[in-house]
């Protein structure tokens, strides 16, 4: 699993615990991230082993579930991830209101606008 995905999920789980959030569902477009819900062990030499084990513990302790979604299925989250990549000097940013650049995406989300998924062109 990519390191950035592990860190993002770990940070989200930590926020959920600190704010005592209930009925949380983590949606990810990373099939590899879903390994956090598997029962198998992580190899001892995995660079994120401790963080992965902590994520698994928090998922179980908090009763949080994870599910796969397509990137097109959550344009708001994809937009926030893009903004987050621009803030490389910050460890964690908690927004108290959505950035202005997200307003149209939120309106589309509330209206249940569907976005097509285009297949990658293979030669």
C-alpha cells in the first residue's frame, strides 16, 4: 500500500477517535488500502508495518468500516486529496468549512450527479 494512503487513513482514524465519531465509513479508490481490513499479518520488514497494525487496531476498536469506490464516485474527496498534495509542508489539515474551489463539486454531489468512467486507452 502506498505510504501516503497509509498516512491519510491513519490520520483519519486518529481524528475519528479524538472526536469520538460514530458510524464512520472510509471510502478509498485504492484496492491495496482495503488490505487493512484483512486478517493476515504484515511482513516484519514492511516500512509501514507499525502504522498498518495501528490502523487495523483503530478500525476494530472504533467499529469503522472501509469500502472501495471509484475515484469518479467521490469527486469531493479526490479534489481534497489533490489540494492536500499541494500542502506538502503540512502533516494534517482539518478544514472547518470546505474550500471555495469545492462548492460546485458539493452541489453536484448533493444533486447525485453521476460522472462517467472512461476506460484507459490500451494500445
